[in-house]
């Protein structure tokens, strides 16, 4: 028995899909890349504005990697903005993956999972471990989720991201995941260029969006995330 989905009038449907896909890759994505090169002074590092304009141009966020590939190297600020956006969204996925394993067990395990992942990405006190995580976990995941986002010569991404770019990435990750970290701890991390580990007590709360993504509550076992104390 045939599965009727996509089978009836398949030829005409496939022609429509091909037409739209061609428009996306040959017109919409290159046009958005040119738009960013022209409008970057107005957009700056406003990532919310970046996403708004991305949708207005008819480009789904999953194609931000290909947009970046269309931006010449001389537009380094635009390329960096797009890379930070891609990495922040990838890190959010990695954080969710790790935290979901622990979210239904205990609050401290959830926080441990979050702290462990953030340290793997940002803690420069363990340089070899950090470089290994980026090379074997973060960058491959970014390329899967956002094709073409990383050029071959950028294989060692850590060497291509300035200290200010790492700070911007860290803050964007916190915004996207709604993870709350004591502001003094954030400033200290950034001031020392992430040359120390994040401590568990510095995460003071996990926001609603994060909890919703992490947790499937058990009946009679509501999850609460109270402010962590030393």
C-alpha cells in the first residue's frame, strides 16, 4: 500500500519545492548577506535585530551558516556577528542535551550539568581540554546545525575569536538559555578572560524557558529552582 503523503501529484509538488529552494539559495541568502554588509553599522551587535531581519528576508535561522559563507573576509565584523549567533544557538542545544539527563533527578545535578558544559566551552584554565571540546563537540555540532558556518581555515576557532567576542558569546548564551549567573561572577570571568572555572554557587537560578526545556515534571514532584546559597 502506498503512503499517499507526497505521492499524489508528486511531480508538481516537487517542482514547487525546487523553485522555492532555488530562490532561497540563489537569491534570498545572497541578498541577506549583502544586506548585512550594508546595514551592519546600524545593526551592530544587536542579535535580536539580526534575527528579525533574517526572518524579514525570508531566511530561516538554520541557514545563517550559509549566509556567513557568502560574506567576504574583509567584512570581519559581520562574519564574527554571524559566527557568535551560530555558536550561541549550538551551545544552547548542547546545554539542553546535558541538562536534560539530570533535570528530573535533582537540582544540584541540573546545575552541575550546566556548569560542566559552560566550563568545557569557556574555561581557559584547562586549555587543552577546552580546545578538545571545541574541536570534537562544539564545532562539529555547529556544522551539522548550520551548514557552511565554519571555513576550513577556521578549524581552530578559539584562535579566531577575540576576548571581546568570547564575552559577547557568553552573554548571548545566558540570554538564550535564561541561565542566571551572579553579575559579579560574570564581570570577574570576563575581566580575567575566562581564566578560571565557573563555580556551582555562582549560578543562582535557572529561568522559566530553561526549566521548561529541561524538565518533564513527575506527578507530585514539582520542580522548583530556588536561589542557590553558599
